[in-house]
C-alpha cells in the first residue's frame, strides 16, 4: 500500500509539510532583511546585534535564510527517499520556533550576550541535522546519508562564525566555510534533480538530445570541487587553491553543458534551474581568478556569484517548483513566477557587476530586485503554502 503523504492531525495546513513554513518564512525574511541591509551598511540604521553590519548580512543570508530553505527542502525530500511520513505538526512547529529564536537571538545579541546568542542560533541547524539523520536511518536510506555532511559543515561554520566574530571581530574563515557547505549541497542535489527534471520535460515536450545521467564524472567533479572550496575557506590566497578553484569551475561548467539546458527555453521552471546552476562555475572561476589576479578580479564578485547567484537563484527555482508540485498545482510558471525569475537573475548580475565598481545605484538596484523576487514569491505562493493541497477535481476546475 502507498504510504500516506501526511498524517491527519489537529494542526494548520502550514505545518503539514516542512516546505510550507520554511519556504514562506524564508522568502519573507530574505526580502525584508535585504531592505534593512543597505541602511545598516550606510550607518543610517542600528541594531542591538554584536555583529558588524556586514557580518549580520552574511550571517543571516547563510544561517538564517539559506538554512530555512535547506530545512524546508530536506524535510520534504526525505519522506520521498524513505517512504516515511514527513516531520509535521508539533515537531515541525518546534523547528520553526527554533529558527525564529535564532533570528531574534542574533538581533539582540548585545543584550543577551554572544554565548547565549550563539547557543540559541546554532541549536536550529543541530536539530535539523538530527531530525534528518533520524529519518534517513529509520528509513534505511543509507545512500542519502551523504546530505548530512554539508548540513553538518554548515552547522560547524555557524558555530565558528560566532566564535570568530567574538574573538576577532571578523568572520573570515566561517563565511567561506558556510558558502562551501551550501555549494556542496547544490552540487550534490542539483546534480540529481536538474538532469532528472530536464529529461522528464524533454522526453514529453522536445524529443532529441537528453541530459547525460549522473555518473563517475559527476562524482569526480563534486569531490574535486568540494576539496577546492574547503581549501578556499582556510587558504584564500594560496596560488594552488586558485588553480583548484578554476579547475572546479571548468568541471562544473562541463556538468552543466551535459544537461541539455539550452533545449529547455520553453519551460521557465526547468530553464531557471540551469541558469541558477550556471552561477556555480562562474563563482568558482571568479574565486580562482581573484586569487591569481586580485588587482583585476575582486573577491566580492565571487562571493556574490556563489551567494546571491548559486544560492539565491537556485533556492527560488526549487521553491517555486516544489510549492507547485507539492500543493497539487500544475507545474507551469505563470507571468508572476517568470518575473520573479527575471528579477533574481538581474539582481545577481547587477550585484556581481557592482563588485567591480563603486556605483551605489547599481547596488541599490540589485537589492531592490532581490527583495522584489523573494517578496514576489511570498505573495504569489503564500496562499498555496498556508492552505491544504488541492484535490485533482479542484485542479481540473
């Protein structure tokens, strides 16, 4: 018998699946926090946080927004991997409360102290890793235990972030380590879902050249890229690390070219996945060149290709597709969704370009487009996230 996707209970629809609260809260937080970031950066606004404005911005994008979306994705994907019921109801509510508590602890860390803020904030990712591990082990889904490695590294990076900020006043290694953990997840999971979704669409809509299935080349690319990005976290100026990053960029570019993304222009939900993954090799190449030619390539260009591009665009792409599919809606990108994809792509392009100039107008435009993309997602999909899944008859009607 098929395993029911949810267990009936006395809780609202938004707590029936992990993607619902975390995609909604994460998108709202990403859009609203970026509107606070520029006034903070320019000294026009202050918080009660012990973090410097730049550190607060980086921390909340990595360990606030991104951690929420990763959690929503994992808590939705793991039941499909294991055949078990999803984390829902009260356990899911506890995770949501932990995430919210972390955001408040960071903002008010000057009042509660750095140790208390770190403990509250880091508890969330530790709880997520534990919940995911328990479900994967209980379902005997051993091959997907590997996703716990980058989640654990992200947790460790968060702990280190708080320690670095307290002891040194700078978060150097931890921010790159957090980016590295996120890239590992994108390379592992993206390397599975992008060619899979592409193949499904092409077989149905545009027969011809298909994506190359996941194989040894992908494993080699992921291993080399992961080693390069971890080395970058600790040795960001070493020439050999720069060469390794460029090699990783080339390998990921080859991966992307093997997935036949150029044949998916007619389906924005599929095409945006390829666009988003394109920022992975771009980030690696920029990071490597920033080491080898620092006078020509600013390190901030690579940071934002990874952060705003690979992470921001990929999460939005996955959020839109998962929300439509798991709420019983057609996998079709409407005009509003297409505008969200355009906004995030333009935002990333402007932010990378702004790293090469001192043009504040370009920076403000990028921030505005980022906010429009994530708040646009929340507006477009908020009702679907908070209401029960549509029944087939309702879809046809």
